[in-house]
C-alpha cells in the first residue's frame, strides 16, 4: 500500500524539510505555495488582521512501511526550535488508491502489490 503525505509548513522551513527528505532517501516531493489559516484564525497586527497566512505544502507518496519515518523526518525539520511553535504546520496522511506513471503507463500500485504477494 502507498501513502500520501501532505505537509503544510512555514515557507522558511520548506528547504530544510526538502533537504532532510533528500538526505534520508525520499527525493520525490511536490512543492507549492499555499495560503490559509489554522485554529488561530490568522494574525492581528495593530488594527490589521491577516487571515490568510503564506505556507508551503509539500506532498509525497511513500510506501506504507516508510510512513512513520517520513512523518518524523518532516516534523523534525519543520519544527521551530526544540519545542516547536504555534503555526509550525500540519501533516495529513491518506491512503493512495492507485499510482500510474504517465510516460510508461505502468500501474505502480499493481506492481507493488505483486511484489508483496
């Protein structure tokens, strides 16, 4: 089984997360800029409320057995300081029903399940 991991992190931490994943053998990541807010409902500075805060989303699909290692790698690299800080981000994990390579047409999900059988 394959797992999709989506991590929403501070933009200044994205390169640290990418480097940590690469160093640990997980180079395949999609990165894009996003904006949103969490439980804090934005930030108020003086009279101005910023309710959409810039973040970076990193998305990767990994084998299920690598899930916890990849999550811990992301958390360690994305955390502010030793204890973390409000707004460091979130990680979302979902099962992947299928993975296909466009250039070859190979169903990687079927190939992975045949190898496991």
